């Protein structure tokens, strides 16, 4: 207790996707529900959301 953990993330310019924060919080909650620690749940959720944002950005670029 009393510890603060800072999680940093990669900024993806042009990846302005509505609901990404909701997806992140849901992914964290899913990890916690599976019994994963809070720190590991956040790490896994960050990776998951970052990959989905990259996929969405690539899809948007293909549609143009």
C-alpha cells in the first residue's frame, strides 16, 4: 500500500477512436475478473487497446 504505479502509453496520432477509454476499463475489469493482478490487468488491457487502435487506424487508412 501507499505505492503509485505509473503506466505510460504510446500516442497514436490520428487514432481518435470514440470509446477507447471504455474499452480500456472493460479490459482491465475482465482481467481482474479472471483473477489477474491489477498491474498485470492494466498491462494486458493497454496492449489489447493499443493493438485495436492500430488495427482501426490501418483500416481507416485503407478506406481513404
